[in-house]
């Protein structure tokens, strides 16, 4: 796998989030209104510049009633061991939404296996396309939800993986600034290199696109 993830409240400022619902196969942006979270579905129109150059991997714990706890580092650094049994392999990436979705900076983070499958495939395509587009970031759209069925009989369940597509390459937006979620861990783990994965790229390099007005 490109991200080297085994699928078998730390510091950092609060960033508004996008949320992938693996049970329904839908994407939401979460807005804070009067102390309450408002979910706005954007499944059919999700487009964003994704900072895949600085995607973070490691482990994340999502516990009801508590803030998510991140133990992640920038891809390519040595991944720390999960500190508790609640910490599952996960990733975090910052994105800049298209103008029609607000144009602001958001965070997408998950430890759901079905989501990680989709983001892993996207990251493989990014690594391939980046060779022909140095210094650029990808504009990504959500194409569809892919059903993943597991178990049998009464234990049978369906989750959904996002199928992303890189549609363009643009200069990094000035407001899309990378800030480590867990800087203390990142600093301590900086001795390692990217894991050897043996992944086969899923897409050929994409042509450079001079710009995209939706992200200016």
C-alpha cells in the first residue's frame, strides 16, 4: 500500500472538518452553528485541493464524547506505535474546498478501513502524477461510493469506500499551509523513511493544468 497502513487529543489548532460516512457512502462538511454541529452533504459535488504532499499517517482514536486523539506523522516519517487499543491505523489530510463549497480549509481524518482504501488508491495516483507536476497539488473530486461487503449471514455488513479522481494540478493555495497535528511525535519520529510497499501505480501521470479558478 502506498501509505504503508496496516488495515488488518493531541496538540494542534482546531480545523473545521469534512467527514466521510463509511456506512452510507456519503461525504459531509461539518459546520459549527451556535455551538452545534451542522452536517451538509456534499457527496455529489465534493471538489478540493488536497495537500497529499503532507498527508499524515499513524493511528487515531475516535471515542464517543471525546475529542479524537491523533498519533500521526507526515508520510515518510517513522510511524509511532498505537498508544492504546482504541488507536487504529488512520490518516489525516488538509484540503481547500472549491468555492461553491465555501473555499475554506478543512481536515479529513479517519481510521475506517473502507475510507483508507479509497485514500490509499488516491495517494498512489498522486505519487505517479506528481512526477509530471512538480510543485503542484492535485484537485480531487469524489466520483462515486464503492460498496465493500464483508462477513456472511447475520454477520454480513456493507461499508463504502470513496472513489476519488485527480482532475487537475494547481499551485499550492496560499492559505493551504501544512501544520503537523502532533508536532512532538513528528519531531521524535523523523529518523525513519517511507515504508517499502511494492504498490503498483493505478493511474498514469496527468498533464499539468495551469490553474483552476475555483481555488484561487
